[in-house]
C-alpha cells in the first residue's frame, strides 16, 4: 500500500487526503506535504483510511519502496491534482 493515495475515514482529519509513506502490521504513516511532512508523518490505524484507486501513483510508490528521495512538494502536487480532478467532474 505504500505510495497509495488515501482519505481519512475517522478522526479530526476526516476526509483529508494523504499519501502512505510507511506501513506496519496495524498502522500506516501518512504525509500530505504541508502539515504532515515526510519528516513528521501522521500515524493512523489501517481501518481508519480509505484507499482512492482512481489516481496512478505507481512512480511515487516505487520510489518510496526503494527508499529514493521524494519531496513534500511532490506529495502536495499529487494530492492537489487529485482534488482538482474531483471538482472537474
């Protein structure tokens, strides 16, 4: 699931979009590039997120899995583009 675009289903950040940057058995670590950066990700239970499969994030996912450099600006751009596409429908 690393690199997938997700939406929060519960908590004070409900309906906010994130990118999964790390995964453990019960938790995922999420970044949005603004308030939750790669250096300080949000820890959230897997049951409290909803994957958004409409958007291709394979390139980002591969780079995160290989531990290559990814910037907060790239994450912000992916999230922003997904929101723009949603509003254009």
